């Protein structure tokens, strides 16, 4: 658990502070706590007066969110919060245009450093498509590649299932908070991934499966992987 978890959550949850603004503040100030210790005029120059003013007050339900995050972490030693400055943060994401500033991880964090390939596709595949995804993922994992996908129904689920049978294992990038498994029918699969692979999300504890979150999730899948295999998908 980062010592400055309180400041990280407060920065990322402040209304009007998007990821780009947060990165600008961190680059200038050095740490989340230094952002809150900075002079108002400095903050205004970096993100504008309105956003700088918002930083003066903790965001709504901040104490509750901090407590929920700590409770999630304390419930399992295999859970971590990884900030963009941590050594465990995947270097491949640092090379993307919009890297997450904080990641919630449950499982084998070392997989973030492994050579990986994304295997994705339709939520409503043919039986042959599912079989192909499972077979490709199994062989790729046996060859030492970590298979990254999005825990969705269809091709994603088949890819995770296949990859768990090999040395490379799998990373499931979620479009929800780390405490919410979506879809619910993948609960057993998610438990297997937490034990043998890695569940990963940038969304805070309690975030439900909102439609706008899944394109955000997809950029993380693409950023982690060296390449993407689309097994079966609509045009």
C-alpha cells in the first residue's frame, strides 16, 4: 500500500482534474502530497483557477473511498495498488499516450513485466471461434507469452481460460472496480485468474460496469501487449 494512498486518491478523485491535468501536476510538483502543499498560484498556472480551487477540498465521500480501498487491500496479501512511479508499474504503459496513474492489481504482479500478447474478439462468437481463442491462448501461454484480455464474455473468457493452462498465464484488464466482477458469470474464472494470473484495473473500488469505462480499459490492454490477436469479431 503506498504511504501516500490518501493523497493519490484525493488527487485522482478531485472534480475537474483529468488524467492529463494530474500528470501535469505530478510532473511539476513531484508527488500527490506536494501538489496539495503547493501554492494556489502555482496550481492555477498549471491547471487553471477552477481546478486549482477544487484541490482545496477533499472530493465527495473521500474518507469512505479511502477506507474501502484499504479494506480491499487488507483482505488479501496478493492485492496491491501500483502508482505510476512504482518499480512494479509496467514500462510498456509508460510509453502510451495516456497511461493510468494508479492500478489496482490482484494476483501475480510480476506478469506486468512479462512479454505479452492481447487476444480479443466478439462477445458472441461461434463455437469454433471460442475453441480457436482457447487453443491460440493455450499455445501462446505454453510458449511463455502472457495473454492479456478484458474478461468479457465470448472470446475474452475463452482466451483467459486457455492461457491459464500455460506458463505465461494471463492478465485480465477489468472495466470495473477491483471488487466488482463483470460479467457475473465469470466470477469463478476471475477467482482462478487472481490465484494463477493477474486481475488489473485502473478504476477505483466500487465502480460498476459503466459503458464508457470499457474503451478506457481497452487502451490498457493494447498498452500492455506487444501485439493483438483478434480471433473473431464483427466488422
